[in-house]
């Protein structure tokens, strides 16, 4: 039995935790606040994946102080990219210096983590799982069952093999990228195409892949992102980006992406983390792009104007889950 720490018990964090618990492992959640920790301790949470499963508080540990949790074998970092610096501060107080699997979108967090923790302690990862919240203690897993890991990394081989085994025991399908840059840029390509368009149009992922204007814009974004990476000499893990973008949309068809969820709830979004690295790369290598800059401008306007804030997130009903 392994002991896994999860920093950020949000949608993805709770999905990972629930699966590890069902596989017989011990899970420690590090909450962002005393209030979140108290709520998890008192109420536990429901997860539909797609069948309902209640995770009772007695089966996991949770605290807002890392120093009060158990030593762990691995830590899974599930916070937003802009929350990484704050997570690093509490990470230093964990009882042991366990290796960290970072599941953030974007690129900026990776430099920070490698500088602060060292390349032998941090591993880049990504997941295609679509997850949204029905309410404060109900999580809906709307599709996608892959975790992508790099074949090459500085993390010791035995520790990486242990993590692979535990993820597979928890029911995840593992997929491999050549190295960490291939993984991070490939994930960024997918996010930059799907998340901004879905957020602006206020559509679930599956609607973007249906024949029509949104699909054409989606594919145009994929072509632009692929061109940028090609000009920069970067080979993403996805061999056919256009097909990959459509496939992810179909697999997570009932999911309102995280950008849309954050916009609707008036939270800070990951617009900069998802789009800025590609736009900066396009300028550097003089790649002709039109659609991605337009999406960035629209999202920046929506975030600052808060037009969507307070609206209803198009969360799927439980009966519509695959």
C-alpha cells in the first residue's frame, strides 16, 4: 500500500484521490484553507465516474497544514498554474521530501518547480480527464481516462516505476511522451485549442467537435498551434494534433472546460498560462497566426469585465454522463 499526497483537492485532485483510495492506497489531501479542510473532514465527497461513489472522511486524511500530514511516497500537485508558488511554500513544510508529479497547464510552472525542487524531484504529467463540480461536494468525471508521462526524465527510475504501477492500479491508462518538453507543449497545444474556444462560446467540449463553425475554428486553432511548434522545432507527443484535438473533445464531450468554469465563477483563469507561451513562440519564430491571438484578446476582455461571472456553468446532468 502506498501513501499519496494530493495538493489541491479540487475537481482533478479529488478524482485522483478517490481512485487511489479504491485501489487500496492511503491518501492525504492538503487543502488551501481551514474552511476547505473542515468541509472535506465533515462531509467527504461524492464522485460520479460514471457510477456514484461516496468517499467518506474516515478513509482519507486532510489538513491545511502540510506538517500535520503523513510522510508520503509521492505528491500529486493539482493546483492551478498561478497557484504553484503558494503551493511550493507549503510543500517545504511536508514531513518528507517526496517526489512531485506536476499536472498543471502551461509552461511557466515547470521552470519554477525545477528551480525550487530540482529536476530529480519533479516529474511533468498531464491528464485528458474531464472533470467538473455539480456542487461543493459532488464531482462529475465526464470522460477521458489517460495520464501522460514522459519516458525520459531526471526522476530516479524506481520511483517513477512505483508511480506508474499505482496509477495503473487506480484504473488510469498510461500514455507516453518522448520527454517532458514534448509532453508539456503537446498538452499546451490541446488546451490552447479547446479551452479558450469552449469558454468564449460557453459550450461543452463535445459541441466543439460537431460539424459546424465551431469545429472549423477549433481545427484552425490546431493548425496554427501545430505551425508554431513546427517552426520552433518542437515535436509534441500527439502525432496528429488535429485528430487528437477532436478525439479529446469527443471523449470529454459533456465537460465544460476549466476556463469556462473559472470565468463563470468569477475566478482567475489560466488564460495566460495556456495561450501566452504559444503566442510568444509565434512572435519569436515569425509564425503567421490569426485565430489564437483573437481568442486571447476575447478571454482577457471576458476575465476583466466579468460578463460571465455569476452565470450558470453548463454542467451536465448525472443522467447524461457516459
